């Protein structure tokens, strides 16, 4: 049995953690409510990635003991999981932080998040809106993969949620 922990700003990671818990039967908890030590040997951390930082990772790593716990990381962000190069760019610094704590990393996975522009905090809107506008002015052949994914995410409506096979993800994490 594992403990599923989530770190989120807008709720997508919480939703994904709860869907994963429904399949695995594992308990789920917000990283803000973590005890100082975790009795569960295996921790699955589902966290949102913003500008290369994973929400709640520091708190989770503080609660883990190197000799006792193993960690599986599930990042949630704008990057499409099909882009192996971009996903590796997200996972490498996270894996390095886990290695510094001498925690056994069982695996890193990535799930594409959702964007609800209306629900964003003002500070995030102020960063994203001009960036999206600048990307839209450029020809598609001049955009890098990350810019294309950002535009695609903002062009989608909430009805077009990413299709995620949580059962397959749970099976791969065993």
C-alpha cells in the first residue's frame, strides 16, 4: 500500500491524485497536511509544475526518510506527455533533488494538466496573457515545441480535457 500525496495550486493535481486513489485504493492527502514523518514505505507524489518548480515537493522531501521511504513522482503540467524531451527536462532537476535526499525514486511520470484561464490568479494571468499573445503573432514554424503546447492548452476549452488512462498509470507504478 502506498500513500498518495498531492501538491496543487488550481486543483488539477488534486483531481488526478483522487482519481488514482480511487483505482489503487490507496489513501490520499494534501501535502499541506503531511505529518513530519510518513509511516508508509511508498509515497506517490502528484504535483503541479509551474516554471520548472513542483508544488509541494520540498514539503514531501522533508517528510521522507532515506532508509525508510520510496518515492514515485507524477508531474502535472502544460507539457504533453508525448514530448519525451520536454518531460525529461522537467524530471531531471526533480530527480536530482530526490537523489540529494538519498530517497529511492521508483519512477517519474507526467500527466498533461488543464488550463482554466478564468480561474488563474492575477499574477499568473499577467505572465501568461502577453506570452500567449506574442506566440500567436509568430508563424507556427517559428515556435518551439513548448510554445506550441502552451498555445494548444489555451485554445482548448474545459470540455476538451486531456484523456488520461489512470488504470494504466497505476499498473505501471506497481
